[in-house]
């Protein structure tokens, strides 16, 4: 027993000596990691890339709800655990523990990058390569909010649906995804910060604070509608290829043309698509409407064909056709003059008749 105790004491002494011996090395490493204050040191720290995301997704909070996770490659859902990390590519499903009762769940992508849930929802995290600095969430069902640093660089975080993607997210944003009978409908709201939206044949370069739009797409992706609900945002609409001539060289090349439409509240955009019977090219028809429902723009084109393009088909009322309008004005003026001259002509005829009667009566008296 004494020998065993002596062995334990000897082992403890050796461990203590090793810690003391290694402590200077750790101190030196710490000194290298935290250099003394100075302009060169500040520049070195500023040049060091900032880490916005964890390697894994953390289930941060579960309150009043049941959270299930489907891990990558798995076929069965299991209960998620609070404060546990999960691989990117996992799908999460959240439901209230008691129907109608308050609930809350939070998922951390980084120290300041959160996905927050207050209702039943389902979403997936997109798989990433090792060392990737980008993250993406795929909408499945329900409403959730994303809270990111306002300084997050472009291209770092995106939220995707089957038919479009919200990119370059920074600040706070809200997404509400629901399936319809023939497709899906998504309400996208930018609370603070900014984001960009890109879909087939349309692109929103920037949505700012308080902007909200509603996007509806059919399951076959042959129809898309965008409707403004809050704030104004610019939408770039594809109008196909058009020939463009260089008057200096005489060369003609095909360029893509876009329409910059301001999507205000109650304004809408409708995009129709169909496959052509010949050659199978996609035929696209784009229309824009004001809040009263009046059509403002219309264009139809075939993808990849500059010779199949209608150009703008709606001529605004504020731009008159000079030849036709001048002819109409001349006809109207002539008609007005003839109407005004008619009473005068009839009055002259009556005077002539009276003079003839008087002359006849004088002749008869003679």
C-alpha cells in the first residue's frame, strides 16, 4: 500500500514538473498570438479574416416545442438536443409541444448568425465542403427569421427556395414559405440590412430595410408572379437578345436587354413561359402592372434568339403618335368649323328669300 502511494506521489510530481516546464512555451505562444499594441500589430489584426460561422450548426435553444432532425444520409427523424452541433446538410423540423402555446427555437450558424423560429417550420441546411466560408438554408415550410451581422460580406449567406434564391444577406430578414395547390408562395421581407433576389428571368439587385415582396411560382416553373407589398425595389426583367449595331465599325452583335421596373406596393409582374413546338426553345412573355391593374410593359421573346423578339408592345398614352394625332386634330377642327358655320349660312338664305318676296310684291303693285 505504501509502495502504491509512493508511486502515485512520484507520478503527480512528474506531471507537475512537466506542466512547469511547458508553461513558458505556452506563454511564448500566447505572447505571439497577442502582440503588443502598435500600428503594425493593429494592421496585422485588421488583415486577419473574420470568422462568421461555426463549422457545424448548433441547436441553440428549444423552448415549448419539439425539434426533430434528419441527419445527412439518414432515413429516420430523431429528436434534436439543445446545445448540440449537427452537420451541414441536416434537415430540421419544429412543432409546438402544445398546440397554440408559445414556442421558440434558435439555431446558431455562428456567434452572431442565428435562425429563429416561433411557429411550426421545416428547413434544411445545405451541405458544404470542408473549409467553406459560405452557408445556405433551404426553405421547406413555415416562417422563420435570419439574424446576421450587418457587416457580413456578399456571397456568404443565402436562403433558397425551389425556384429562386435570396443572396448576399446581411442584417435581419424574414421568410414565410407555403405550398399552394399548383406550386409555392413565399413572402420575403428585409427588416434591416439588405439582400438580393434572383430567379428565372428576373433579378432584384438590392432589397433594403422594410422592403417586402410576394413571389408565387407554379410547380412546373411556367408562371411566376411578383407583387410589391412594402417599399420600392428595382426589378431587372429579362427582355431577350436584341441586335446592336456599332455605327463606327458597322459590326452587329447580339446583346441581352433588360427592363428596370420599380416594384412599388400593389404593383405586380407576371412572367409566362412555354416550350416552343418547334426546336423546343423557351418562349417568355413578361408583363408589368400598376396598382390599378393597368398594363405598363409587355415583351415576348425566345431564349437565345435575337430574331424572335417582339420588343416593347405597350405604348404609353403620354407619348403621342404625331402623324395620327395631328390628322385627328385637323378633322376635329374642320368639323367644329362646319358646325359653327351652319347657322350663319341658314340665316343668309332666309334674308335672300325675304328680299325676293318684297321685290315680287313691288313688281305686282306697279
